């Protein structure tokens, strides 16, 4: 149930990088995907291994929203780059 919210931004970036045919836009989206993957691993490790608590699972519901301040500018830059000739 939490996969769409936790991994949604990552899946959206990967799908967009497959659909675009501009190399600069693809590189931007792949960099965003790597950043999100690192953020996911860091947060997941902290929640479930470094300091586990019974409420750690609820953070997975909001993980996608926490990443939006970084992912929206990355998506915007990629969209801008894909419109350039």
C-alpha cells in the first residue's frame, strides 16, 4: 500500500527518462533518480535499522512528499531541457 507514495517519484522519473529523447533531459532525470534512491536508502536505514520504532512505517507514507521540494525542480529542469532543440 505504501509503494505508490514511497516509490512514486522514483518511478515517475524513470518513466520520464525512458520517454524523453533528449540526452540532457535523460541525464537530469537519472541524476534525480539516483538522488531519490540515496534519500530512500538513507531514510529507510535510519527508520528501520539505526533507530527503529513502532511508528517508523508511517514515514513511508510521506516519503514521496518529503522528496517533492527537490524532485519538482529536477522535473522542471528536465522538461525545459527536453523542449530545447
